[in-house]
């Protein structure tokens, strides 16, 4: 074990090797010592210079051997065998050279420690001054960066405010045009209702009078034009609503961004004016490890720039939409007036043609009656053919049923079995085909009967058709909204 204060150069740190056979066995007697070491008189060697007397004084009293010897409790000094220790333990542990070297080592360590301490004090003083200057410079840089940041926020605030004012003005103008479009859209309901009433009354014509004539085409065209105008108006109205929503969304984003920047401006301006002597400063342990940022300067500036560009784009789209709505109102008014005049001309021509249609209706009615008779005969022939095929199907299925009772291996799938199966399928397919043809014939007969009823009824209501076209339809078409109402000015 190494002693306190000792050096690595002490002799105990490098003990001399001892021969493994230096110590004798425990049972060796005194005679054996004499034989092994004849030049040592172990029993009378107490005055040897290399054996200090203190060792033998401390070891003169033999300890109790009670646990190991039962015959004797005490052994006299004259009868005690000489104790031979390891030779290395019989020598002094340190030499004078070791002592001097230990002292020199301590002196050197002391000088080294004092030198290191002095150097540490000098370096620490210089480090404190350097760190103080570095900290002040870092704080000055941070203050400068905060000032630049405040200026950047102020610049973008002014840009947002300017764009926000322009967006509010554009939104108000688009709202006015939207209201004008809504009034024009409401005015188109009256002409549309008149055209639909004419079509509704003309639907009361029966038989051949329910023809898709020029009047009906023009009426349908008028309805389509009005509906198309309404659709375009509604489309532009939806666009206006969507554009207003987009304008408000862009306005909302600008207002939100402006609010965020005002709040950020206040915070950064407060941070910019904070000093070491300011009130409210405190420790916030671990705050430097919390990264709550969600953007970088590039993305931050791009976000506001994108909001402004979006607002400008929406304003341009809104201005274009206002021009489109103004043009649409003029175009739709002209289209509806032109089609109104075409429908009136078609009504006049159709009334003259109605009287000539009666003779043609009678000819078609005679042909229809003849075709009904032929169709009924065909239906009866199909029904008879189906009844005839039923007997063939019964015979084939009965044969198959009887053949299922053949015993054991007699249940053979022979040619007779296969032919009977094919016969059942063929007869059944024939019956299905005839039944399908029967249904088609019955449908045809029903169509002919319906046509016959329509033609017969049409002959009785020709006068009613003339009344509808002349009195009801032309009477309703005497009123039509003027152009100013169709463009939404009143």
C-alpha cells in the first residue's frame, strides 16, 4: 500500500524480487536452518546489524496458540523457534536518496502549483475583461438587430395599411355592382314567367296539337335565352359573392398580419429599449433552449409579400369582374328583346297553320286503327305458339324426372340424357324468346292505342288550341320590361 506523501520514485514502489524458496516450510526444525544456512547462527543472531532490535522486541512475546494447540497454553521464550520473515521485510523501506528525492519532488510540485495558480489568476482576470467586452458587444449587436427588425416591421406595416385601404375601396365598389346585378336578375323573372305560362297553356293542347312547332321552339329558345342570361347573371353573381369573399379573406389576412405586426412591433420595440438597468428584467432559465420560432426572415418577409400580392391579385380580379358584369347587363337585355320579337312572329304564323292540320290528323288516325288490328292478331299468334311449346317442355322434363330413378350405375350420363337436357334448354329458350316478343307486341299495341286516343282527342280540341294561341298566349305577351329595368338601373 502506497504511503501518503510518497513519490513514484520511492523504493517501495519498485520492490526487489525475492527468491521463491527463501522461506522454509512451517515444519522445519532448527537443525534444518543450520544445514541450509551454515553461515547464520539463527539462535544467537540477535545482534546482527540487519535485524533491528525493535522487531524482536515487538515479537518477543508469543501470542496465544489456544485455537491451534491444546497441549500447551504458553510457550517459553527459550523453547520458541526462531521466526524467519521474508527478507524484503527485514530491510529499511526507504533510502536517504529516496528521502531527498521525495523532498525535491514536493518542492517542485509546490513551485509548479504556485506558478499555475498565478497564471490562472492572470488568465482569469484577462478572461473576465474579455468576456465583459464580448458580452457588451453581443448585447450591442442584439440591440442593433432588434432596431433593424423594428424598422422592417414598420416598413411592412405601412405597405399592408396602404393595400388594406385599396382593398376596402374595391370591395365597396364591387358590392354596389353586385346589388345592381341582383336587381337586373329579379327583372328577368317576369319575361321568364310569361314564356313559361305560354308553354304551360300550349301543353293543354291535346293530340297532334302538342307539336314541337316554330312557336314552341321560339318559346323554348326564349326560355333558354332568359335562363342562360339568368345563369350568366347568377354565375357572375356567384363570382361576385366569391370575389367578395376572396376580397374579405385577403382583407382578413392583411388585418391579421397587420395586427400581428403591430403586436410584434410593440414587443420588439420594447425589447429594443430594454437595458441592464431596466425594470422587469429577470431570469428565465432554459428559455434559450426553447425554439418557438416558426419562420425565418426570408419566409417571414415572403409571407407578408404573398399577402400583399394576393390582395393585389384579388383587387385586379375584382375590377375585371365589375367590368364584365356591366357588359353582361347590356348584352343580356338586347338578347331578351330580340327573342321576344321572334316569338311574337312565330305565334302569328302558327295560328294560320292550325286550321290546315285537321285533315292530316284523320288520315293518321285511320292508319293507326289498321295497325292496332294487325298487332292484336300478332299477339294472339304468339300466345298460341307459347301454349304449343308447353307440351314439348312437359314431355322432356318428365323423361328426365323418370330417368333419375334408375338404380345404381344405371344412372349413366348417356346420349339420351344429354339430348333430353339440351331439349329442355332449347324449349325453355324458345318459350322465353316468344314471351319477350309477346311483351314487345303488347307494348307496341299499348303505344298504338295511346296514339289513337291522342289523335281522336286532338280532333275535338282544335278550337281549344286556337283559343290558347290567340287569346291566352298573345294576350299575356303584350307587356315586357324595358331596357333600363333589365340593366338594373331601376
